C-alpha cells in the first residue's frame, strides 16, 4: 500500500484525485482547511498550506500530488514544512505558455506571461521554477482545460443549464474556435504512469490529441442532456467572456511525451456524459457566472 498526500482533496481536480487513489487501495492523506466535505476514506490533515506549523513535520509519503499550488510561496511553504517524500508531482497549467508563442506548445518552449491568464500563469511559472530548484527530480504536469465529475467551474455546466432550459445557445461567431480538453481520470492515469515508470523526462503536457470546435463541444453537451441546440451566432463586438464560458483564445498543446506513457484518452462524449450525471445531482456545487443574465439583458 502506497501512502500519498494530496493537497486540497475537496474540490474538482483534487477531490477526484483523492477519491481515485482511495478506490485503488492507497493510503490517502489530504491537506486542506476542512471547509468542505471530505472524500470517504481519506485521512485529513487540517491546515492552511501557507501556515502549516508542525502539521507535516516528520511525516513520510511515497508521493505528494500537489494540485493546488498556485504560487512560488505555495511550493516553498510545503517544502519547508519538514515533510519527507519520494516523489513530488505538481499539477501546473498550460497558462505558462505565452499567447504569442509557437503552437502547438511544446514542453521546452518559451514560458512567459499570457495576456489571457495574466498573473495566474506567471505565478505557475514561478511555482514550477521554485520546485525544480528545490526538488530537481520532481514532475510537472501541464494540462489544458480539465473536465469531468466534480467540476465546479461554470464551463460545461453552463451549457448543460442552457440545454435543460431549452434555451438557444449564443455562439461566438460561427463557433469555429478550437479547444483542447483532458478528463480528470486521464490526469490520474498519467500520474499513475509517472509514479510507476519514473520517466527521465520531468515535464509533461497532457491533453486529448484531438481538439474540438466550440460548436462541436456545445452540441455534445446538449446531446448528453438529451437536447439539440439551436444556435444564435454572435458577430457583434462584445467580449466573448460576457456570454460564453471560455475566452477568445485558441491554443493547443503538443502531447507527444504524454503518448509515450499514456495509452489513449477518454472519448469526450463519454467524459461529458459523466460530467452531466454529476451536474444533475450537484447543481448547487457549481460556481455560476451571470452569462445567461447577460444574454437576456443584451441580446
């Protein structure tokens, strides 16, 4: 039985990761402030990662899966806590790549501010840098848009809500903008591969090899809800994020390294169906944004 520490463990990605490893018989510890319901079967270490005191001092883990490190300080505070570990995996972000960079973004490409992500991306860059300075054999995973059960971000949930209310869907332009997704279960499978194989490569982009257009993605979200979308194309000079759940930014990650260690990814229709089932049972857990209200007031 492996003993692992998951930072967070109660919301979306960290919650899925904690539950995934509990189901596989791992001894799973979670570090969070105990503000939300805990996954059944985990061992809670209650605390703020930026004010740990002695909570982790002397503790030993086979692996630390750091899901909610957003800054250099987040990483350094955890490493300064006196904790001991064999492997450290940091879940970073595709936001580390500049919007002007050469695509598809490769792991050894330039890291710089992305105007669509701002400080979130630059802070992730600093978190990665600090980790490798302190733990040279650590691993970093850079996903695109993550989706799946427990997603409290108002992305596919927004489309599900429109579908269930049988609303027309307001589509940016013709809906041709491409997006790249990655299911949280595939993220866990990638973590499995890293922990088992210990690759010599330490930075991995992850994501579905195939991108999908906005129009296709919305259509699939409606399909799993049992509906057919009626599209209204928006050609006006209106900020896309006012009425749609993604910025007007098309990008793709190169996932050749991932493919060496991960066999296939979950079909997006299957993954969205899982997301929809969870949303139906937990609509109150989604952090709604006023897209529908904006549409009703401005179109």
